[in-house]
């Protein structure tokens, strides 16, 4: 692995679920040995980091986000040695590994909680948040509105209530207790010493509770993160924290601190607005989101994404925007879940290749580190008839053969049904068939990633928004160390003309980055570009 | 299709940046600096509040204002939506302002808007007067929604007017349209109205844009053409309508020449339709018709009556060419009535108007002179109406107008007789 303390800024991250990726032992679910076998695919795709969903021992009542042992591997995924082998093989291919760390809560099956509920005198009792009444912290909202009616759950063993911001089987840890902080650092050190490159910190806004507040984004929560970051910098200077804080940018900004909390944080509000912009055929939602995005410390970076393992969350939109998104993207009510839409990228775009490409073009060119969700690079579909978010966590579709090439098990034994409908079924949408075509989505994604990685402008550069009269055209200039890239995207389903004020870059020649063709030199006049439906250009502006 | 060459390059450039739209709102202006900002702000809020998902554009064709109206149009804004609205706009709010080519005037501006609606493939349009002091964001919704969502093609406004405001509309234009065309449209010549994109294109296709009538009476032509050509028409209640300081009689001859002349001309254009049509129907009306206490217009009947009496004698030779002897006798009888007993009955008024219409049709005399001769008679009718209803409540006034409408309908056969009679043969 080449040393690069800012590797996370230059990375293209690929998010996957070990269980869903490849089953090498024929038991119906993926494991680390299988994932290791598919690392060449990821290398060939061009991604530079893999983010793994939780693989720890767990009762799997929340797909692994209910951890019952932080320093082991769920037996279904293999052993710690299997993980170490995977890690080494990934590093050998210059692919870094980011793992999940669910800081906020454990499973109710975790021994810590079992001890805590077993006796009020147990030292672990204070590792969780207890109350004699469900009246504390009343101002905290309920996140999983479809399933939970309160943030307090009654524990029949100790006859008291425990606090949970997510499912009731996920009791929140008590970060007011220094022992909890210390133990969580020990967990981090365990994985970092093994070689893990980054930790995605799940649900960080909710670590600490205070009466009279929303119990989100509290100063005390930031103190916890500063404590952990300080330990990290002291011991592992090249490692990275990625915060999951589904909040407005000005609130998320706090999770970067003064570059002394998290290195990265997801930009949640931008994601739905990219979809909205394409549906509205208007750049306004994206421009508004970026306008409201505060500057962040130089070493920090936004993590941007189109889809992930959760529903397309609509928490960070207005009620009107949410209604609009539901009406346009969740016409089938089964697609709705909590405050979001449980669909993959391709179905959201009605398998329109042009729109899928445009969204990926935005993902790869807007400020931030792009994160691709497994299967979206081939346009996989989903299954809204499966419960919770399982419909977007179905097996990876490797080929058109037995079980999509995912597993040799009997189909009935698979952890999840395959996508098999005529539009997105594995017989049609799979890696093997797309590898055979230069014009497949997979081939196109490889090229896109290659071009993205050909420069550091996208990963580190500044951005200047342009404001052509035509609002259907989104245009901006990225710049880093004297290198400039012009991005122009047509958000509309119809051909558009745009006149760009590029006079600041007068004299430069736009070189189209995918084909390498030079365009007319920029002069004193507005620069006229015509774009086909959903078409986009990336131009390197060169002094020639 | 009307030529589009009247659009300037700059206008086309701005329109091409807007692209296809769902809703187009037009505000034609000419030196309206005192009122335009309020109207623009109301429209912006209205579009955001009621059409925040839809593709909207606000267009201001300007007739060459020299008072800074276009600049005020461009800069008028609502910055804090959160205070005023429940929502922020989802889309870019477009506004286009450009001077139009041709003779400055509302008709050229409307033509420009219709061309823009055609180019942008607008589904629904609303045209708003730049001078209304009482415009609200709800006007936009009321005028657009029936065309956009309810499949209507023409949306006439329904105002709550000050007492005695709009007597020319209520006492002449509306009842004539009702009797002739069969549609009980209460504001047939309004400056605020809605229409479908389909109807805008239909208007453009008509070969009237280079005729004189477009200089004066486009509104009545649009209303009656929409009826005759079978478009779906509705009304929307907008609430109070307050315009800057109206003055009764201010260029009344000019107004009558323009508006009544346009009405008579429309009757000629559409005679095959209305001659064969009988009865009338109320229109579907949108909006809750609430009442707001409005100050009545203060009109001096003495001045109006003096004006009538001093002019009528010298007009008798002209009136003899227009009216039947019996009608003229009845009119002359009014001259000597004392002020308090001065009356021009509905029956006589309707008969008079129909005889004027027929005379206009037969070109009994120069048409401008004919329309000029109507002015003192109109003054007489207004005086009579005010005197008779000085203390009448609003509801009773509405009943009076309904009675008048029925009288126009009752006497329609008389109009047909006069209209179809050989010119001058039976006076």
C-alpha cells in the first residue's frame, strides 16, 4: 500500500455486504473467503476502498447493526483469520478497507447488556441508559417511526426502562460513563492494529442524551468523538473516521470539528436533491444544497453517494420535497419505508441508462469522495416485497447461471431470494454479460472511475458554480493546484443549449476528458454548448 | 400561426433558457412603476405556494416603459419564503422581461405572450393587469388551476367590485354577451384572466392580429371567440378589485368607442353563431365568494345628468339615424324629468343598445360617430341606476343586474329583427 495520509480524499469507495457478495462454500450466504475471491473484480472496477457492512456476531435483527461481540467475526462470514486474509489481499491490490463500528448501541444480546439488565448492581449496569419512567428526553424524535412508538423500552428483568434511539432491541450505550469510551477505543484499536484503514462510525449524533434537548448533536457527543480521534491520531495517524450523521450540513459540519473529530462525513442532504434535480429537470435543488454546505477543514472530506444499504432517506428534505419524492419515486407504496424510499438506483431511474450515467457523472464530479453501492455499477434491481431494507440487499448478480453465480447452494437455501424479474433479473443484469460488452453499464462505470481517478481535481479541488441562464444545465469548474476541470450536465430529458460565462478562463482550450477531443478555445463571448438529453461533459481546461 | 418575428433575439434567448413550462403568467406593462412590484411579488408567492412542483415562468412584455418598470419587474423578489409560505420553491423561479416589437399596447403584448406560451408549450396561462392594487397570490391559483387541472380553456375573473364600479361591464357588455352568446360571463373584458395553452395557440391561429380591432378590443374578442369556438369556460372568484383612482367619465367616449365598438364588431364576426343561439347558461365558478365591505364609488349624478341634458339635443339628428322614432321619443322624455325622478328603465335601455348594435351593423352612420352618440345615453342610464339604487344593498344590486340580463335575453328577438332587417328600411 502506498502511504497517503489523505487517501480517503482520493478514494472511490465501494460499499458492500459480505453476506451478499459471494458465497464460496455453498451455504447460501457470502463470507470473507468468497469476498476475497472477488477482489480482482473490485480492482478491475477501479475502486480504491471497500466499506463493509457489519460482519460481527449478531442476532441479525437489524442486519448486523445489532452487534453482540465487537471483536470477532460472525461465524456465517468465517473467522478472524479469514478476515485477516481478506484484509491482506485487499491491501495487496491497493484497496483499503473500511469497517463499520456501531458506537451508539449494542444488541440486547450483547453480554454487556445481559449483565446490565441482570442486576442493578452490576458494573455494566451504567454502560447503558436507564430510567424508572419513560418521561426523560421527551424532545428526542423517534427515528424508526414505522416500528417504534417510544425511545424507551421496558426491561422486565430489572423492571426499568432502557433508552434506544433505534430498534428496541438495540439499547444505547452510556457515553457519560468513561469506561464505555475506554472500551470502545479498545474495540477500535483491535481492528486498526489488524490493519483496517478506516472506521465508519454509525449513528454518531445520538451518543449522549440530555433533558430538554433533541439528544442529537450535543456538545458532549462531540467530546466523545474528540476523545476517540485524539487516541487515533496518537496511535494510527493514517487511519480515518467516517461519520454517519444524517443531519443538515451545518450540523454535520460540527463532526469535522477543527479537523479533530471525523475525517469524513456523509453529505445526506445532497443525495435526494440529485434525484430531485433530475426529476424536476432543474439544477436548483443541487445548487441550494451546495450553497448551504459550509466549508470544512482542509484535511476533511464529504462522503457522497447515490444509494446505500438503507432506504433513500428523506429526513433531510422539506415536507414538500418529501411529498414530491414520494410521488415521483415511490408510486408503489411498498417502496416507502420510515422517512425514505427503499429502492436501488436503477429502478429509481426506471432503468434509463442515460439518467443512471448522469447521476454517476454528478457523483464522481461533485466535491467529495464518491461511494458506490454494490450492484449499482451493473444496474441491479431490488425487491420491495422483502421486509425492511432487505430488498436492496439481495445477492450480487455475477452471471446468468445457477443462483446468479452467487452461490452453489440450492436456491431455497439462499439468505435472500434473487432478483429474477424480466427487467432486472440476474439472467439479464449480471457482471459476466456486462464484461463482454464495451458498451455495458459496467464498462462505462470502469471508464468513469478511471477518468475520475486520472486527476486529483475532483477529489481535492475547489468548486465554482456557474449560473448559465438555462436552469436545466448544471455547470461548475473544479480547480486544484492550477488544474481546472469544467463540468456541464444537462438535467433534462431534452436537448439543451447553454451559454457559459467562461471568460475567466479565456484562452484555454477545453479538452473533453472521455474522448480527448479539443473544443474551440474560450474567448470573450459566452461559450455556447449544446447537450443531448441527460448528457454531460467533463472538460480539462488547458493552456495550449 | 401568427408570425413569431415580433420577438426580439434577447426575448427568444431568455425563452430558450426557460424551456418547456407548465404554467405561464404574463404581466404586460407600460409605465407601471408604482404598482408592478406588488403584482410581481404576489405572482411569485402564488406560483410558489400553489404550483411549487410545476415548471413556471413569469413573463413581462413591456411596451417601452420609460419609468423603470422592467427593472422593477426584474428586481422585485420575495426573499423570505419561510415567513410567508409553508414551502420553498422546488424549482428555479424564472422571470423574463423584454420589450416587444410593434405598436405599444396591451394587444401587442398579449400577442407576444401567446407566442411565448406556444413556444414554451405552456399548459396553462394567467394574464394579470400590472395596475391592480388588490392582487393576491390566490389570484394566480384561481386563474391557473381551472385551466391547468380542471380542463377549462378560458377562466374569466369574478371580482367583488365597489358599489357602482364597473357599470359599463355589468350594465351593457356582460348582459349583451349573455343574451347574444348564451354565456352568463360577468367580466367579459377583464385585464386578469386565465386560459389554456391550447386556447392561446388557437387565438394565435386566428387571422385578426393585423386588424384594427386588436388595437382596442382584444379582451371581448377573446371571450366571445372562446365561446363561439366551443372552448370550456369558467369563472373564478378573485375577491376585491381595486384599481388606482378610477374617475368616472375619464375619456368615457374613448372607452365606449373602444369597448362597445369591439363588442359590436364581435357580434358581426360571430353573427352566424348568435343568431342561431337562444337562452343562456351560468358558468362553472371556482372559489369561495366571500364579501368584503368596500367603499362605494362616489359619483355625482348631477354632473352626469347635466352632461346628458346639455348634449342630447345637439345629438338628436345623429340619434335619428340610429334609433327608432319611438325609442327616441322615450329618451327625449327623460330630459325634462326632475333629477330625483330621472329614470331610464331597463326595457328602454336594452332597446336602445340593440338599436345601436343594429345601426352599427348596417353602418347607418359613421361608426365612430355612432359610438360617440351612445356616450350621453350611457350617462343617462348610469345616473338613473345610481339614483334608483342609492341606498340598495349589494345583494339587491346583483338582483338588478340579473333582471337586466334577463331583459336583454327577452328582447333578443328584437335585436335579431333589427340586425337582419334591410339596412334603414324599417326605421
